[in-house]
C-alpha cells in the first residue's frame, strides 16, 4: 500500500516503539518495535517524510534500521535526502559515512546518487563538479 501524506506517515512512524535494547524484549520479535528495524520499510518512510521537506526526520527513520545493513541504510538515506533536496545534509552523510559505504556492495550506487542520477537538479553545480572530480564520476 502506498503511503500518502507525509504527516500521517511520520505520525504512524512516531507511534512505533523505539528500538533501544531496554525497550525490546526478545519475545517481541515481529512487534511494533521490529517494524522500526525493517530497512525497506524505513526507506519508504524516509522518502515519504522527505517529500514533506522533513529531512532530519527522514534520517532518523533510517537510524534504527542501519544496524542490519549499514551501507544500504546510507544509500537509502541519501535517496531520501535527494527527494527533500537537502544537498548539504546529503553531502554531510556522504562524507561522514564514507567508511561505511566505500568498497561496500552499494559503493557505486552511493556515488551515483551524489554525482549522477539527475544530481544537477538538487546539488549546486560547483559542488557537483567537486564531487565528480573527487569521486571519479
């Protein structure tokens, strides 16, 4: 089912239990707290919320799920930030999490989000040229 209004999406997401170790008993697998750990669901929520311009909430949606596949979580976070047009935040994630995504299975995809894939529409040209020269794109 397609998630509609970003406010409804964020409200639903916030209604889920946080995934701290103390709040998730082992018998609660499959419950509301587990939903916050689902990488695919987190990415849908992140994009939905980012469409409303709420990129910080979009990043927060990816945080809990990142333990399962950190490099894929970085890719999904960058995609959500692209939707939000938040190039500064994306650049920060791209740089700060380089140790996570570089040489991973999604290395090329991460680079392409930042340097290709219609990057001209959301990254200022001077920054894009710098990224392309630094990352060989």
